[in-house]
C-alpha cells in the first residue's frame, strides 16, 4: 500500500499549527517575563507589622529590633511619644548607634549624626533616616 | 538647524562645567598654595593625597586639618577652625573625627594604650596623606617588625584571613550583579556594615576577642552570600529562558520558510 503524499494545503495547515504553537509558547514566555518585570518587587512581607512591649523602650532611650529584615530602632523622646526609624545610615549602610548623653544617633563608620527624629545633624549622610508608622495598642507598640 | 544643534551642545557642556565649579572650589585654596611649595609642606603631601582613597571620595585637606578652603587670607586661621598638623598622640582623635568606631577600638587596644610611649597611631600603618583602601596586606612582617616581633600579628592575620577572603569574594559578586543591572544597594550596605565592624574588631589586636567574635561575622556573611546565590540563580534561569526563546524564534523562522516553500509549486 503506497502512501499518498500530503497536499501543499495539508502541509501548510500542519506547519501553520506548529508555527502557531511556537508563537504561543514564545509569546507566553515573553509575556510572563514582562509581567514579572513590571510587577512590584516582593519585599518579604512589607505589610507585616512588628509588635513590641512598651516597657522595652525607656523615656529618652532607644531599642533596636529587626523590621522587614532590616535593622530598625524605636525611641521614646517624651513619655508616650514613640518614633520608629530605619537604623541603617544613609551614607554607606552602617548601623547607627544611639548616644544617650547627646540624645542623637552616631554612625560608627564615618561619624554621621542624626537627631532623634532621624534628621541629619552632621557628617556625610545625604538624607534623613526613614521613619516607620507607630501605633499604640494597649501595652504594646505596633510598628509598620 | 545645525546652528541650533551646536548652541544646544554648547549650552549642555556649559551647564556641566558650571555644575562642577563648586566641587572644584572646595580644594582650590589649599592645593593652589601648597601644591606649589616644595617638600613636606607642599608637593609631597599634595601628590600623595591625590593617590589616596580620600581624594577619590573628595575628602580634602580641610576635612582633617580644618580651616577654610574657600578663603585665601583666612584659610589657616584658628577663627576658621584650622588645626594644622597633629602631635603623634593626637593623630587617633584627628582620624577619629570621621572614623569614630575604629578610634574607639584603637584606644582599647594595646597600640592605643602605649601611644604616649611612642606606640603606633593610625598613620603608622595606614600612611597619612597616601592612605589607601585598607586590606589585610597591611599586616605584614616588614611593617609590624618595626616595633615588635611578627609572631602575634601573624596569628591575627591567619585568624582573619578566611573572613577577609570571603568579604573580597562577596564584594566581587555584588559588583558583577550590579554590572548586569541588579539593584545591589541593600547588599552593598550590608556588606559594608559587616566589613566595617569586622575591621573594627581586629583593630583591638586582641587575639582572643578576634577568635571569639569572628564566627559571628562569618554567619552574617553567609546570610549575604545566600542572597547573592539566590540572585545569581535567578540570573542563570533568565539566561536559560532567554536562550530557549531564541531557539523557539529560530525554529519558528525555519517553519515559516517551510510554509513558504509549499507555495512554490503554484507560482
């Protein structure tokens, strides 16, 4: 039994289906990468909050903790008033330390100084420390 | 049209020039006068400073020596904060104006405790004007043997060398990630903070303290490495996906050619 060769129309249909399939896979791959590229970056639970006990932060003192995987600090400049800040110096990324005597932050790397509100007081830092929202919940403080 | 283009170009370069003027003005006064003087008051420190890490980061004469770099007449007056050349024992506080953390560890170290008896200060190892990016090579037999035997420094160097090597590898990895367009800001910050704290540690020249705390730094570096590995892994996957896409397009092209050939008999 001899095989009947496929007609040009049949071959075109067959090849057309393969081409369409390849096009669909390529378009899908391209579309997926564009979607991933344009999607907001996953910052590891940006919405998550940190809960701390109020007793951890003395009036005029500071308490360091981790917020969204980064070093952060909370202060109580006056009784009942809390400020939460990113504790990473905006110059080169060292972790600032709190100086009780002067009530300001000092970066041990290049002597950048920040106020208790995170504003630059001196040294090389180009901008203020980022602040985080703080809310009170009974005996706890919610950051973020 | 051509004239407008030339004028726009001129304006662009003029703006760039004007933009650089304030930066240039900062160093002019000190370098203008001292750059022309011979010896240790002029050409030597000026030339040395120009090769330094400080010059690269625009840390100029007045940042350490005080004074006013914008005023020829009052540049070197106490009124403008000029402090001149520090005494041997004043050098740590001089450098500590910026390097506060290292200064703290230095004073606690044996080096700091013997400074009034001629012990080493910052510039003994780091140089004064030709100060370079610090590396582990600063601990070497020639340098340390100027004051004492090399036995203890060799132990310290051995203790920190693996962590230092890891730091260098991670720096190189971050640089290559940056070159391919990855936002490495957080990684750079993390690594800089770890590197700075680690280098503070060995300024203590206390072998027991260094031994006890090095493991903590290694753990921090492992975390940074894990993030870098993850990014490199993603990049690898992207390369494979890109290659597959190119192959698909080539295959699509071949099939389009075959489809074209099905029309040839009918032409």
